[in-house]
């Protein structure tokens, strides 16, 4: 199915970037290389390690439904993929999660994930040893000890971290390296500094926080204390799912998802911004591919500028290589 999609998909996407030498991207049509008998569930989170491995959080045989299930997923939900071949180098995470969502790989290669059914945030080392858990299992709340369907994590170089919380709450919460509650900001709404499902977030080298405000279909930028700086409003009718700062620290990537009035998927776009949220380019459903529509849930870029996307419509992973001038 994935290979057929790759044949249909145009291999080249024109990108005109004023701030670097990238002129276009091409789809890596043989990536990933998963075993024939491997079933990839909804890939909801994607990250990159210091060695450029690709880390994927997926749902196995679990599908989204409400009320949420209570039993843990039996399959290994965290995959470590070789970034060149797409082969599985390691896998773990069975019998740990109910409804996987966000994933972050920090500067020490610790892997952070959120589970929206458990209302918890987990920190593991790279081989799967549990280091920290925040939130009360199966119990939602809005205080310093609880989350309500938390969506993502972003970790600063000093180890302090932010949690986007989430589907049930409309706030960003900051914690110390040790997991101590520091402060929070945000509430439900459409004004600056308000959220309607803060769905993903990332940090730049100055500590500014970029939030994918999903149902408001926009990206908001804050300083490290939660002070509002600016926003970018998507003109397309849809949802803004995730954001990611490039490893070169000079640009921001974002993804959206659009359906038509009959709820038929139109697809996702990939956006590239400078760090002041000035849109530089976009590609995806906007006239650049003829294959099946994609629903990108997360996006990542590695140390070489390759872009990776996690699609929950066809349960696929994609890699786009940059083509330089």
C-alpha cells in the first residue's frame, strides 16, 4: 500500500528557501524498510536521536475511541529506525500504554511520551528504562499533579520541560528537571495566549515556546515564561497539528490537516517558517502530490535536513530528502 502510494506521489516538491541552499525535496520511496509481517499502528509521535536514529511512537492494533479503553497495548509501541535504511534497530514499549500520543527525544537521548488515556507523561532512557512518571494514572485533573489528556512534551537543554495539556485542559505547564511543577499559562479560547487543543510544541535555542494550537488552526510563539510574542494564522480551513524546530535552529516546520464539507480528507501540508513565524514555503496537498491524502500527526527534521512525517490516515511514515542548489 505504501509503495503504491509512493508511485502515485510526485517525487519532487518545489521549495524556494531564501535562508539556505535547499531548492526542493524528494520523497525517499524505499523508506522505511519494515518487515513484511510488521503492522504499523497510528504513528502519533516521531523524534530524532543524537545519532540520527528515528524514534516512532505508534498505537499498534489500538484505534482511537471514546470512552477510552482500559487495557494496555500488547505490541511494542516505540520503534528505533535507522534513518538511512528505515530498518528497525530496536523496539520496546509493550504493556505500558493505552493511547499513545506525543513523543520527544531530548538532548541526552531520553525519550519522553504522553498517553492521553492514562493522563500521564513518561520519561525513559534510550533503551526503555523508566526514569520518571508525571500525572495520576486514569485520573484527569487541572492542578499541578494531574493532566487531562496531555498531548506533547518539549525539553530544554537544562532539563526543564514543558507539557501541552491538552485535549481536556487548554494550558502549557512547565516543570523543573526533577519534575517539580513551576508554572503554567493558557486557558480555553481564541484570544492571544488562549488555546483550543494545544496539540504539539517545541523550543528554539533562545527558549521560546512554539505551540500548535490545533483547533484554532494556528501557531503561537511565547517566551520561556509564557509571555505572548506572535502568532501565525493558517488561512486554510482545517487543523494545525504539530511544530518542529530544525536542527540548524534557524527555521520552524508545521503541519496541518484539511477535510472538505463532506468530511472527505483533502490532506496535509508541510509549512516552513523562519523563527519569527514568517511563512517561507509550503508543500503537500497544495498542488504538489497526486497520491492518497495524508493526515500528518507529527513532523521531525534530522541533522542533515531530512524531513520525516507520521501519517495516521494510512498509518505510514515518510522521509523527504533536501535537494541543494
